[in-house]
C-alpha cells in the first residue's frame, strides 16, 4: 500500500515578471517541503502569467501585450527551469507546473514535470490551444500524451480544456496514470467556468480511477486593475473561475476547494483507493472492449525539418534496384 501527501497550489503570478513568479513558486515549493508534501501541482501557464489579454483584446490590439509575454516566457532549459528543479531536489518533491514556453519565435502552453531528484522527466505542450489562445500558442504534439513514472507514482498531465477531449484523456487512462495533474487559468470566465472545471476533473477521476490534483491561479484586485488598465477590459472576464482541489478515484472532493484567494489544498492520496475503484470499473482493463473500441495515438515528436541526404538516397535507390531485380527474376 502507498500513501503520499499531495498539494494543489493556488497562487497569484508576479504579473509581467518571469523572475518574480519563479521566485514565488520556489518559495512555495520550499514551504510545502517543510510540511512534508511529496507532490504539488501549480496552475496553467503560471510562469510568467496566463495571457488574459488574449481573451479580452482583438488580435490587432494585442501586439504589445503579446510581445511582453514573449519577452518574459520560459525557455527549456534555462535559469527558470533550473530554479524549479533545484527546489524539487532540495525538498524531495515531485512538481508539476505550467509555463509559457518560448521556442524560437513561438510560444507554447507547456506542462513541466520535475521528479524528486530535480530531473525534468516530462515537457508536454497543449495539443490544441483553446479559442482565443490560438493567437498566442502553437500546437503541441502527441509525445506528451503519456503517463510517466516518478518518485510518487505514475503521473499524467493535461491542461484546461484538453479535458474536453475524451481521446486525449483516454490516452492517459490507458497508460495507467495513478495521479492526474490538471491545470486551469483561474480568475477567468466567471463562476460558470469553475463549475465546468469541477465537472471536468471529477469525471476524469471516475473514468481513469486515479487521483486528480487540480490547480488554478488567482488574480488579486490590484492585478485585475492593472490588466483592465492595460487592455481596456471590464473586470468580469478576469474574475472568479477558480477551483483548486484534489479529487479521489471515487470522484469525491478531498477537502474544501479554493474558490478565491491564495492557498493550498493538501490531502493524503491512499493508492488502495485506486484498486477499490478499478475493481468495479477499470477503463483500461475489464471494462474495456478493445476489439470494438480502441485508440490510435501518434506519439512521435513533431519535427520541423526532415533531412534526406546523399547516403539515405543511395540506400533508397539500392532498395529500389533490388526490388526491381526481384520482380524481374519472379517473371
């Protein structure tokens, strides 16, 4: 039997500052380490901050804000990722965190997973940015649609409305995730967004038979006022929408969800509850019908360049000549 202590973390970013937000994240990891936390999830794109401006500004007006985000985004690896990894190592904690990842001139909505020794064991990009986010983030590939082994168990990760993609979720279910790390923006979309988030994550816990550790972020009044000043938006679209919590394999909320303010939800994850759930319904085992319904996944990393050099061409030509000879001989 295994029991681990997990935390879902709801904090505010240091708006417009990668270094400031990373510093705040590292301080929180160290604080949680002193409390004996072994696994923690931070919110979507918390470093440096979620691009709220893309939801409230038309594309032709968002240039300045988009360039500012590009300037503050995270490259992998970098001083920012090293700082989070080192905090993970010092505390012996597995950490899942969302970042705006910069790769050349493109940003991606990326989830990073650091093992307890500080090693980066997964970097996955959101496969389909949602609605307004398509103006900001590029598309990820299928290489991150897998669960990975860590010091605390087998972990899968998805971002926000990826949870509306049943095949993406099933990829992780079939890969045997024990802990699912989910992230949403927070301070976004009003109360209905929080209610939808709750439906998303509780349903996934039930279907996967795993624990879900879900984190959203929080904008305080000063940060809301700053975004309103910078974008000309009303406060409604950047309000509420928070639902930081932990869900059991039975779909039960483990502790009071955080709907506002900064804070942490901490719970002990007893892995025997996974067996109790899957005894009745195992979506990757006795409750599946693979001869009727199955999933095809392309997990190959997407490459921008595919090279064909003289050596590979000669091999292709040789194979072609050999095939021609064989055809001639058969005749």
